[in-house]
């Protein structure tokens, strides 16, 4: 009988704490805390998004500059190939 009373007392205590917990969580003070926590989260999100946009813009700049460097190198290589071909043609003509 004492064992059943212990379970019943535990259940009653849990019910009491649960009901009190719901009251506390739905109180005005708790709502203020939730509101401030949500506002802080939104501020953090804005800060992170600004940083992400800055990084994205920097990556786009780097990519554009890298493409330009490669285009310049290709143009240089093409000039060298044309120059080498002209030299070979002149040497062949001189030998003939």
C-alpha cells in the first residue's frame, strides 16, 4: 500500500509542478523574455547576413579578377605563338 501511495504522491507532485510550469511559461514576464530573445536572434541574423553578403561580393570580385588574369595570359601566349611563328617563317625564308 505504501508503494502505491509513493507513486500517487509522485504523480500528484508532477502534476502540480507541470501546472505551475505552464503558468510560469505563459506569464507576462516570460513573454517579455521570449520577445527579447527573439529580437536578439533577429539582430544576430541581420549581422550574419551582412557578413555573408560582404564575403559573397568579395568572392565575385576575386572571380572577375582571376578571369581577367587568365584572359591576359592567354593573350600573351597568343602573341608569343604568333611571334615564334613569324621568326620561324623568317628563318625558313633565309635558309631558302
